[in-house]
C-alpha cells in the first residue's frame, strides 16, 4: 500500500501535512510512530480542499525540517497556484495520489449509492502534475506500480537542492475496494 510505505519511510523530526478526503483518512488509520517525532498537520474544514498545498509551502518556508504533503489530485490541482512562488523551499516534498477524480465519494455512504455519482460528485480529469512541476522548477517523478514506488521513495526524501513531487497514478475503483478492505480490518469484533 502506497500510503503505508510512504508513512513508514518518513524521516524522524519531519512534518507531515495531510489534505482532506482520503489522504487524511488513510493516514489516520495508519498513524505515525511516536518515537519518530513527526508533527502532523491537516487543513480539516467543512469538507474543504482549499489551501493544503499553500499551507505545506508556508510550513516548509518557515522550518528547516523536511515537510511532506500527502494530497489527492482534486485538492492538489485546486491549490497548485501555491507553487507559483519563486522561493519554493528545497525541503518541500509532495506525494500526489492521482486517481483522476475525487475518489472520496466512492467510499462515503451517501454519494457512493447515488446513480449521479460520476456525473455530479466526482471530478473526472486526465491531468498529471508534470507541467506544473516544470513551471515551478520542482523535481518530478511519476510511478504507477509498487515496484516503481519502492525504488523512488528512498530517493524522494533525500535532499537534492530542489523541492520534489512524487505522483502516484492510481485507479479510483481499485482504491475504493482497497480502502473498504482496509477499513474493515479496523472494525471492532
């Protein structure tokens, strides 16, 4: 699982910023090891996605610690103007989970049962972050399988003198099934 591997690989004394929706839900289930002294932040509003990239950029500017943002595609693309900044710090790391359209609505009971799910709840899109990273001079890596992820995660945390973005291309339908199985494992017996 991408998020579990990512969170286990977070360096000690770093910051983890979580976007709304599935990012914060997965992270909540997985958790972080207390001994690693990782500070966790989340922009949890009234179902809002706005500002999580901006918050992570601001945090990275204000600290020497490595700052990691775990974000989905809708929240990332909504707030990517935060990267329109000539002083992006080299300690910024973004993990973009791109399922191409707001997969959170497939795991929420109300919307997931509606016939209008795809037309009115999801935000189907075919974007990737490569051009955004080129424009903002961010080191960009894209993976779409576990083997590629494992190879890239260790390099991702290392300092290269530039901010980095790791885009993980995923499938919303597969993600939904994995999330349901994952969540079922936490139900009380």
